[in-house]
C-alpha cells in the first residue's frame, strides 16, 4: 500500500504513516519472526528515500547498516541495500559515493537505472548510454522495465548526438509497450 501512495497517489505523508505503523507493529513480540519483516524494513528505507532523503539521511544509513548485519546472506537484499545507498548519495549530490555503491549492484544487473542516473548527473552521457543499453538487454522479459530502459536509451542517444532515427524508434517502441501493459486496478 505504501508503494501505491508513493508512486500512484503521490501521497508521501500517507506512505510514511503506513510504513511507520507497519514497522512499529513488526517490532512487537508476536511479530518478531514474521517472514515479511525484512520487506517492511526495506519499505521503510524506500519511503524515507522518497519522503525526505536529506532530512532522514542518518536514519536511512542506520537502518541500511542494521539490515546489512542482519540480512547479509541474501544476495538480492544486499543488492537492494547498495542501490538504496547509491540513491541516497545521488540525492545528497555525493556522486562519487553514489557511483561506488551503484557499481556494487551490477553483479546481478540490479542497479542499472540508478547507475544511468548517476552518469547522467555527472555529465558522462556516453557511459549513461552504455548502461541504459545494457539495461535494455537485461530487461527483455520485463515489459515495463524494458520500456523504461528504451526511453533512457533514446534520451542518451539524443544527448550524445547519436542516431536520432534509432532514438525515435526506441521511444516509439517504449510507448507502444507501455500502452500494451495490462495494469490491474488498485495494484502497483
């Protein structure tokens, strides 16, 4: 529900209320071993990143460090935590730190979008193009991610004075894909 509040409704106050409530509930004795506690903590970090990353930077880092210690066995969680750190440092305009964390996420192709955004902010448009093209290859079976990757690639082609015809084609393909995605009402 927090993701719906963030991405669909753009109601960050409601998202923060929900994730805070869920987190507090998850710390009660009866829920300590609940299998979704990790997801609740990750939602908390992600909501802080959208709500006020500058104001909550210390809290975000503290929660991420705690999760690193307690959930270090899970590769996907480690990739997610490194991506969250990269996003945080990007939002704090600490591009070197952001790049360092983003590069850690590439083992599984997880952090391509964040890395593209970092190279964009650094003004390294050729690297942003290279990463967005890699993201396209990794996203062939994920329609929405593929559409997003194609739009980024189109933007990078234009920014680098690349092939304008290819950029237009990628953009049109992306819009076509987005229009074909069957979204279920009230779902993220």
